[in-house]
């Protein structure tokens, strides 16, 4: 039945590339030329996904060696620039929800091939004041598609943001750490051994580091991070 519904939907509303307006391909709102131009994060640290020179691919970066993060692995298939930046900012600040569907499809394709499946996916929560301002949480919108594509359960309620924090954009790494410190809390015990934190983009990693620390303190053994892009 779902296949028939998909076919009917594509006949009535054929996919259209959200980047150039051409016909989409493979049931996605993205054409092949634009897909090939997305900035792939091909060479990166396997722990934090920080972009590296090709010669250093698959090696831990100096920061992860000297100060290992609380999370165990980051999956970030793209770099935060060009077309990927347009998709993420269009969703976050322009309420273009078609971008969430496409971002979720692209990330689901990557983690389906390269990631160990966790017990749950936990989107980074917004504070209620920010949620009211924006009207949605972009991480949740992407995560819903991820859950549908991978079959991994979503957990939207165990972790919450306990205080409103200023926007991270424009802050230095140390300022981001201070800004996000103790911003999250768990509202109930967790039954999971392996959790994937999901967000749209990772810059310094301060936000997911704070969540990972909280999860590890509560007994979660492995914390991965799934993001669409790495800055």
C-alpha cells in the first residue's frame, strides 16, 4: 500500500530540486548535478569528523588525541558550505520543511551504510522559548525522517534543555562551552546502552559534548553523533 501511495504522490507532486528547480531524481527534491556538487566530508577525523588533509584521513586529529571528547564517533557526511549551508539555513531560519525531508534522506543514506545502529536517536532539544519563536525544532524534523528510514526509535522526551541559551553563532569555542554548560537535563532514567545524538550541523561540538557527558554520567556506554554537516 505504501508503495502505491508513494507512486501516486510522485505522480501528483513530482520531486523538484530545492537548489536549482530542475526535476528531482530518485524520489528526492534534488537533481543529480546538484547532488554531485554537495560538499562531501570525505577526509575527516573518525572521532569528531573534523575535516583533515587527505594524507591524514582516518587518523585521529590532534584535539581528539589530547582531549578525547565524551562522544565516541561523529557521522557528518557533508561540509557546512555551499549547497549544504543553503539547505540547513533554509530549514532553520526559513521554515522550508522540504529541506528537512531531503536532509533526513541524505543523512539516513549515510548512516545506513556507515554507522552502527543505536538503541535510539535523540535530537538536540530546544528550550521552550526558542521553540515558540521558531515554531519547530529542526533536529526533530530531520530525526523523524531518519527514524522512518532506519527503523531506529526516536526519544524526544528523556532529555530537555533546562535553560534558554543565546545563539552559538559568532561565539568562540570557549564562549560556546560556557554558554552551553549545564544546559541539559534528563527527566527520567535511560534504558539505553547506545544513543545517537542528532543535530543539523556541528561546529565546535560544544553542544553535543555537553549532551554526551550527561548521557555517559547516566550510564550510556556509547554515544554517537549524527549531523548533516560539519563546519
